[in-house]
């Protein structure tokens, strides 16, 4: 069991820090197909830089651990109780060493357990089989993409697509709609798993199970193969693009499976996964616990660090504006949607717990003219008890929509950084108050950690590491203005244009 435990630590660390080969190839293809000089191209450059940095530093690709989900196929007679204990011990160890963010929260009290253990976490699913080795797989699926999962009950009416019936064409419409509704909030370009049939629970499980398939496999069921190929061809015509900035690639992979259902129910379930598709597996000797073979390692591996060093084409950088807090209203009103900014100086993290706290209490520091960063970082202390940032990408901002505008006006906050954009209430507040929303590149946890020079302090640690207010000194922190103080929103524009494009897929395709 000791060697099995060590293998599980290795699986967790590799999954968190190193993307599998099939995912790298999909991202490389998207990068090659993007138009140079666009916001999408800049985003993909940042993404591939982040992948290379995670490789080099052996640090989390994305700061969001999500809910670790293990799938194990084991020979008859394997001690699943002992294996589960070893997996939990490995999760705690990987959290202690900063390879995972402490992400398990008591649903009633809001308390973070600090070690990613608790009722329901991690998820560990066993299946017995007749082979003589253990097949162990792990997926780390962050909250931003998890929140864009969606389930449809057929028949139903869908925006832009009309009636979806209980047939393959209705399934097609649901899958296309699932890509549209995710927009940039799930860190597009993304991957989807589709589960057809079952009940509400088994449908979602089937959808997530599809994400354990290789992105390059061929579905043995002709109807599902045709569905997958159709979605891959046409979802990228929606123009949502990387991070929802618009562009040529919105979807990197689509895998579908089907199980039986009861006559009264017809569910189509979609599990959305971001570009940071952290999924790996290994074959393990059940007698010794040693790794026999790594999975998802077929074919060429794209080395993004080597490609960046060898690049010869001239890259025309976008004009960048410098921001340093405290920021004046005049400076903010000079910014417009599409501007690329570089931030140096201080910024302060704030997620769900902080926004609720600020809606009811005074701020622990003066936030007038300051920047709030929607981020739950991975943090570690060194031997001198000093905090260091190990991963620090943005979280999905729309969760803060009920609070954001009021908090900005109350405390004088001038800029908010996150991903995926915000809604009408925040947009109105930006216009009235003089503020901007800045979209950072989702999942680029190493890229942004490298921009953080020091941790200057922390407040409200009672909410746990991801939810505390960290005081970060940054340099050349790059983001894009996607909502400005003049009532403009790139997110609103892309959503509207992609809805119009979605409508072209109303007509039946499959018989």
C-alpha cells in the first residue's frame, strides 16, 4: 500500500501540473488556426506560455483544484478500503505541498477543511474487472467550467434553435446550445462530454465519463460519431472564441455516450471542461503498487517552451496602457473595450466570501481607487513563515454579480479583474461610478503568479486561503478591458452575435 500511495501522489501531481499529449495537440491546432494579432491569439499565446511554465516549475496549471474525481478499475480481490485510504492520504499530501489548492468546504458552515478532504471529497469510484492490473484515472475539473455544465429535458425550447425533440436532431440542438451558453465563462476554448439518456444523476455521470476518453479516439457508434463530428465542425462557427473574446476556436473536443432511459424521461447532459483539461491515468501493478504505464501519452508531445524559443514570425504586440492603483476616475474613463492594460502596483483578491462580507461590513483596508482581483490563489509559507503565491489565475466573475456594482460604488473601487464578464447590473454601475472590468486569461495560473512580486499582507483569513483578501504587489499584469465606463460590453456583444449564428442551425440535419 505504501507504493500505491506514492503512485497516487505522483498521479495527482502530474495531473495538476502537466497537460496530457492529446490536449496539447488540440490547443496547438487552435493556436495555429487563430488570426494573428487578435485578442484570441494573445490569449492562446498566454495559455501556451502558462503550460510551459507549469511544466518547468512543476506547479499547478490552474489554481482551481475543482473536485478531484478518481476512476479506478481493479482486479477481483483488490482491497478498495485500503486503496481509498491511500488516495485520501495522497490528496492531503499534494495539498500540503501546494500542488492542489485547499478546495473542500463544508456546505453548512462554509469552513474550508484545508486538506481537500471531507464528506464527498475527493470523489472515488471503483469498478471491478477481470484484467490483472489497476487502471487509475484522475480528472481535476475546476469550478468555472463545472458551473457551465447543463442538462436538458426533451422536448424543450432553446434560445436561437427553437424546438428540440426526442430524437438525434434534438440532441444535436442541445449540444450546440450547451456550447453557446458557456460563452467565455468556462475558460473556452473547451471540451465537452455528452451523456444521452439515463436519469438526472446517471446522465451527468455519463457526461463526465466521456471526458476520460482520449480526445482523438473514434466513437464506435456511427450515430454518435456523426454527432461528435458535426458539433466539432459547427460549434467553432459560433465565433465565441478563446476566453469569449471572439475567434476561430470555441470547442477543442466533443465526446458523446448513450445509455438507456425510461419512457417518461429523455435527458441530455453536458459536462463542460475548460482548456486546462487536467486528466491523466496510469496502469498499476496490484501486487506492488508500482506504475506500469502512463495513459493518454500516445503520439507526439507538444513542447510549448521549445516552440516559443524557436518562433521566428514577427509578433505585433497590441498597444498596452499602464494602470497603477490608486486609479483616478479620469484614467478609467479614458479606457474602452478592447484596450490591453498592464497593471503594476497593488491589487487585492476577493471572491464569493469577500463580496458577501463587504456587502454587510466595512472593508479591512482603504479600497478607494483600488483594484479587486477575482482570484482564489494557491498559497504556501516558506521556512520564514512568509507567504508565496504558487498559482493565481482568475475565477469566474458572474457569481459576484449581485454584489459587485454596489461594492464598487460604496468603497470607490475602480477596476475589477476576473474572467467571463459580468452582467447588466455591474455594467450600469461601471458607467455611473466610473469603473472597468478587466478580463484576465482563465486558467493561466502560472503566468499570473509570475507577475506577482510579493505578498504584502492578508485579511479575513477566517474564510480560508482561497477566499481570503490577499494584498498582492504585481508587475506587468496583463488583462483586456471587456466592460468599460461608457456602457460597452464585449461579453454582451459576443453573446448576441453568437446567438444570431446559433440560429443558422435550427433546421434538421439528422434523419
